[in-house]
C-alpha cells in the first residue's frame, strides 16, 4: 500500500493548473460544509453547497484536462481535503510554492 506522501505526490501531479487549484480550494470546503448542514437538517442549503462544491471540482478537472483523482481509488476522498488543507496552510505561512507549469499534451 502506498504511503500518504505518495498519495499526496500523485494528487499534486494532477493539479497543476492554478484555476483547478483555486476551484478545489473552494469546492472541497463547500462539500464539507454541505455535508455538515445536511446532517444538521439544513438540507436545502446543505445540498446546494454540496452540489456547488462538486461542480467546482469537476469544472477544475475539465480545465485541467484530466479526471478527478478519486476515480483511481477511494483513498483520494481523504487525500483531497488533506491536500487542500496543506495548500491553504502554505498560503498563510507564506511557504506555498507557485504552481508548476502545466504539462503539455
């Protein structure tokens, strides 16, 4: 089984485009907020946030030109939020590197 660092590296490889990164940085927290609101019986708002978050993720991958990482396995449902948290923490610490250039196809 791959280590968390290996999963994170694979996830990073599929998220080069800056717009895809921004959409993930917004979309994944929206999905989490939507789930929490669904649990708290605010189902209309929760469902709207949940759907909006997923639309952002799929839109980001449309821009990037690849498929979401979770198509490779369910582990990526956990890796995605960890990756976004690391990205956001890096921005606040001022240590986040600029996104590498997108590979040419």
